């Protein structure tokens, strides 16, 4: 099946010249190698492919990488992409995009939609295939004893405070990876926290809400504070660059910074009321400021 070729003449009979279509590419002198739309990734819960799209004044949202017929998707789940920005509504066409959260096989409380059952089953089969081949490990596959010890001495997703804003990190403090591009056009494997850089301080702070509510009496949380570092050093952490690539501003970015604005109402499972211990080499991840512990 082929689409109808455009007419060689305009409505008034004049000749129409078709401009040669150019593929979307990044200029060689661009500071960033990131396109605004379609940043590919994988779900941390099921391992399936997702595409990150920006939203207006909000965090990027992971969408299913393929369009779906709009009639098979509930109207409240319709998304469309315009100029690289995702919008939570349909554009009037017969196709729409769908958030991956509505299809993720790792979620058990999803509302039943008969039209999407087959797609969810296919994603679940792909997750099992990735697990069997060793390409993906479920977070629940880690033994409970190991998880409890890791949470006590090395939070898997710590809360980091820099530039007087709290963020939820995507991985432990000493494992946060640089997002710059190397000369081999791969992502830099260096961590942000190196032996030559100043570490932050683990401290207990009140659990304030992001929506203006007052903190609960006695409610505290462990935070890796970088506010004592120089302003340039905090900017380096915010840009998620190692010291070497921070000194080379022309180096491109090949990944999106993984900082997520922390909200205690949404990320309550990542709140720790005790300071991490100094076992497992945690002393290299920063000093600990002792305070009242619960």
C-alpha cells in the first residue's frame, strides 16, 4: 500500500517544487547530542523499552514507544506529541500515545482494559525473556536481608540536597554516573564523586513537604547535603558531570540528567529516618553529621 504522491502543480496551475526531505540529525558543533524528543530507555521495573518526552514545566514522562489506536485506549489515557513535547490529551486523530505506566507488567493494580490485555501480556513475556537471558534483573529478586543491609548503609535511591533543592537520585551517591560523551562516542563511566572531589554530608533534616505543608513534629529524614560545597561544584552535580567533563563545557551530553524533584508525598518509600552507617566503604561517600535518630 502506497500513499498518493503529491500533485506537481498547485491549485492555481503553477508548478510545485518538492523540497528534498532531510533526516533529523544533530549538528556537529552542537553542545548537546540529545534530541528533544524520543530519548530511548528501559523501565526500571520491567526492562521494556520506553521513550522519554518532555512536558510543559514538568518532568519528562515515559511513553510506550509505539502509537496505538485511539479507540482501544481510554480517553483519560490519551497522549500526543507535538514538536517534541508530550501533552495529556488526544489531538483528534485516530492514533494516540500511551504512558508506559498503564502497560507495565510489574504493576498489579492497573485497571482492566480488554483491548490492552494482549499488549500487556506481550510485554510480560518480553520481561521474562530478558530475565532468562540475563539482560534484566527484577528489583524484587534481591534477597530481603541484602536489601535491608543495603538500605541501612547505602540507600539505593538517596535524597540529595543541592542548590537548596532536594532531589531523588536514581542510584546510590557513589554510583551516580556522568552523562557526558567520551571521544569514543560512549557515555562516560566516571562517577560524580571521585577521590579528588569534596564529598557531601549525611544529615538529618525535617521532612518538609513540597506543597507548602508544615513538617510533622519529630519527622526527620536522612539527606545527602551538598549545600556546603562551592556554587560551581553544586552546578557540576546538578549537570551530572564528572570533574573532567565539567572542565570541558563543549563535551556533549548523551543522556538526560537523572535528578527527580523530591516530594515526600510521592516518594515516601525512599524516606529513611536513620543516617547510613559507615560500613561497606560508605565513608568514601561523604561525612556523617550526627543528630537525633528515631
